[in-house]
C-alpha cells in the first residue's frame, strides 16, 4: 500500500515522513495524475448542465491527492534532497507540466467553464465565488483557449521559442559569469578585504591548482571585493567585467536574445488581444495597468531624486576628502559608502549578535503573533518530521481551537538549498462543512549552535526570520472555502505585504524588549544600539531607491510599449537611464544583457512590485504606529481583511477595507528618511 495515495492516518492528518520510501514517489505521481485525470474527465463527461458547483468548484477540488503529494515531494526536494530525489524531480516535472497543459488545452472542459462564466451575472455568487470563476476562466483564456486553431498553433510556437530563448539567455549569463576570474599573486592587492573573503579566494585558487587568490563575479566574491578592496584599479576591472556580461559580441552575447524576447512577448500579447506584454501581465496584478505602474514609479522618482542627488554629493565630497577622488565612478560607490557608514554609525554584526539568540528571536516572533492575533505556539513531539533538526508546533487560538501546524527548519545542511522561504505541506479549505486547517513551514539557513555558543543571528537574519514568519501567518490564518484562493495564493504584488510588514516589529523598542536579551548576561539590548539600527536602516536610501526605480523603469520600457523598432540595445538603455543616472556611463557595459529577473525569471513587467510592496507595508504599519504597535483593533482588521482572506477578492478592495483608503507612498518616504 503506497502511503502517499491515501488520507494520512496521523495526528491532524500530518505528512507521515518516516513512512515514505523514496521508491514510493514515482508510482504515486503516476497514480496521482491518473486519479486527477479521472476527476477532470468526470466533470467533462457529466451530462447535467454545467453549473458553478459541478464544474468550477469540482475543478478546484479535483486532484487533491496529487496536490498534497506534490507539496510533500517538492518541499523535501528543497529542504532535504539527494541525488535520487533530484532524478525523480527531473522525471516527474515534465509529467506534471504535461498534465497542466492537458487541462488548459481541454476544449470540452473550457466550453463548460465558459458556459458558467457567461451566466455569471444571474448566479448570485459571493465575492469569493466570483473570484474563483474569473480565475478559472482566465486560466484558459490567458493561455489562448478562445483563439481559433491556427492562432493557437502560433501561440504554442511563440511559447516554445520564448522558453528556448530565456534558457539560452540564462546559460549565456552563467557562462560569462564563470569565464571571468581575477587571479592575484601579490598580497598587497588584498588590503581592505575581510579575512573570510581572502580565505575563500585562496581556497578557490588552490582548487584550481594555482598560487595566490582567485576572485570571481559570483556575489559572495564580487560584492565584498567591490565593497572593501582598497585597490581602485582592480575594483574597476571587476566592475567592468560584471557589467559587460553577455555584452561582448562573442558567442555568449545576449543583445539579439533580449530584442527577440521583447518582440515575441509583444507579439504574444497582441495575439491574445492585449496592447503590450505589460498590459497582459498587469491584468493579474494589483497595479492593473502600465499607466498606473509608470505613474507610481515616476511619482516615487520625483520624491526620491533630490535626496539621492544630495547623498551622491555627500559621498563625492567624502571620497575627495579621504582619497582625493575627483569623479566618483560605479566601482567607487559601494567602497566609499561602506567607509562613510562605518564612520557615521560604528555598528557591526559582531556587536549585535549576542542579543539575538535564535530560540529567543523565534519566541519573540511567537509572542508578537500572540499579542496581535491571539495565537499560541506549543511545541509538540508526536508529529512526524523529515529531519531531526525540524521543530513542530501546534498553533491554537484564544478558544484553544487548532489554527495550524507549524514546522520550523533553521540550519544549513547538505540536502538543503540556500536562502529562506515559507511553504505549505497542506493548504486550508472548507469542504462538506469541515474547515481543513493548513500545515505551514518556514525554512532558513542560520548558523548552527556550537559546543560553547548558541545560534546567534545577525540583525539581517532577525528580519529574515520575521519576514518568513509573516508569510507563515498568511498561510496559518487562511480562512477561505476554495483551496486555489487560500493563504498566499494572491497577486504577485500583494504577497509580500504580510511578510514585509512583520519586519517593522524588529525595529521597535517595545517589541525588541520581548526577545533581544544578551545570551550570557540576559541584559536587554541597549537603546543606543536600537537607535543606530533604525538610523543606519535609512542610510543612503535615496540612492538605493533611485537604483530600484531605474530597474523598474527599464523593465517597463522593454515591456510597456511596442519594442519592434528598437535595434540598438545600448542606445535604448542609455535613453531609459537618463533620468535616474548618478554615475558616469561605462561604454563597455549594459544592464539588459544580464538582467535575469526580467529576461529569465518571472519578473517581466513586475520589477516595480518590490517598491510597490514596500509602499503597502509602510502605509499599513503607519496605521499600527498611530494606534500602538500591539493595538487589538488594527490587528483584528489586518487579520480579518488581509491575512485570512487569501486571494478571495481584489487585493486593493481588501487593503482599503483594512486601511479605509488606498496606500500612500508618503509613509515609505518618511520611513526611508526621504521626506
């Protein structure tokens, strides 16, 4: 009997990790897909007239065994993988994507959905039901289901070509990144660099059978080099190499790939009846239209630019005074910023870490959730876990009802990818009157405790823990009927609000008093440290904002207009950057040829959403500050209108219900010290 194919016979129906055998996965996926297909066939072959219940709802709950199995498998493939798991992932991923295509290309299924969709005005649907119907209809129409056959074929060809081009784009950037190395043999060229960076460079040289030190364009090597290396000529060499990736007219050049991707995306959008690629993308985002994104970015730009110019002038004066530099170049920015920051704040991680013991910080997050939302986290030992380092909690409300199961997995190990994320092993939904509660997980990579020291976090890691816990609360407090609208299943530019808002509590003395105690003396963090943390958080925020806005505007320039007449990538870029430029241009460099977020990742027409979510979180937190950071009334409004509602209504509707108005960028500008 394959344990993955039945309802789990465990406490709270949690995943029975210890009973799963690796050889169970492939047969389970094959059988899960067969079962899901049968459920879809039953909807298609139902001879009754299509209704909201027998078509749209049936489709949302179809394939629940496959969904649960996929969650378990792909979560473990990120947090506890091995060669066999990765082989299985390679084997089952195409099967799942083929199954997904079988659904979106199922004409008979779409015909039924369309029948219900065309009657929607007369169906007396709730807002949640209306959203579900819209979402199901659009999952077909936005993939070409309404097109005639010849246009469908054209769409498939474009999609195939685009997926090839974005893979090629990414491979080229990787090849160029790997092709460059700065090999140093003279120790005098290392002055200014941190010990750890030098050590890593020495090890790399040794691995390559060379004397001395090797620095590369990978972030852990490149960023410290540009930030700390005293040798200006070598910083210049590194910076120019980084900026020239895939812009060297060689076999790894991406100029034509970028132009082709932009033009094909435009053609695809036109085919589906949209003016540009950005119009297509933003229909399913909170911002809704390119016009709204342009005005959002330009509004922030007008307010941030004077501050950025002032900061740039200060930095220029500082570099001149320190080293007689007449003109700041791109390879000077990080170096002199770091020197100026140390002079102003004299605050580093080593001073702060003793106040941030992991267990206490986690307890602090739990206490904040208790004060805001009435949640209690109780560690339990009778729930199966996938690794001994994972801790498990039952989360209950004030009436002692089960809200969620919470898994915490905090230390790096061989089978775990880098970074930090939130995920779920089981999503929340309501079926046959039963509210199925979610199983949520936070995964991070913090320093392990040693024999003499507990796990101590940098301040940056403290905010990471709170950030992921914010996503976690969005999942834990979910309270919707349909699984596809539950928890974090919301628009891309809204999903970071619950996570980013939680970071604000890390800067508040009232919240820090709950958990920031020295691990040896128990002394609470000194108030002057808290002050410095707050002040240094907005250091050079004008320049940082200008940089983010320049990327967002470049993204919109590629995707928010007709790109067919663009022939010279560098000239086009130079024109787009004119309004946000601080440093002199470097003729050997281009941004777009290695702008992986938008040409390989999922951020095309979406880069603005980083800033958009910051505006939301600053505006929302300002409401807490006005009434008190643990104010029950504001917390309840946030829980009832944002955290529990998932994607059941348009996020702006939910936000306005919480806040009483649309978000204003002033709160962000104030927090960033730009007003």
